[in-house]
């Protein structure tokens, strides 16, 4: 996980106390998201952390492939480095829209507080 993404992880972990987070450090499966979340209701989901620069969100071909093959129970959390505190949350199934539109794509929710509340309170409902 790159340094800016580590900071995003720390913010997420601090603000979502009802979720048990495991960082995935995996070289065996390219494209696997950064985090595995476990909600109190027994729901597992993954989160890809991204820091956008200049409106673009960079994904590797492996990350794109993973999200296309696993369209449910996955989220992409984007922090916009040019606008402090701007957080955008997307379902993993919309990976191609993010590749094409970057931060102009319509998120599930935006803003740090709204995004953190959504993740903290909605596992199992949030990810269609």
C-alpha cells in the first residue's frame, strides 16, 4: 500500500469502529483490493483505496480485472489529494466508469463524514 493510501487507511480505520479491518498484503493475486472488511453482522467486503490526482484515478489492469470479475461486495474509496477532506465512495462494479470519468463519476456518497458513516452503518446493504 502506497504512503498516501496508508494515511487513507488510518482515517478509515479510526472512523469505522464497527468494522474489523485486515490489510491485504498479497503478491500472489495481482489486483486484489487493499482491505478486507468484516462487519458485526458477519458480512465480508473488500475496499480498494485510491488517492486521485488531477481528477484521474489510476488502476492497474489487474485491479480492473479483479473488480470486473468480483462486482459485488466490493468498494472503491477515493481521496482527492487536491481537495483536502474530499472522499468519494463507489461500488466496485462501476470500475470502468471510474477509469473513464475519474472523480467526475457519481459516487454512492461523498464527504468524509458521510462516507465513513455509510461504511460503518451499512455493510450488507451498501454493496449491491
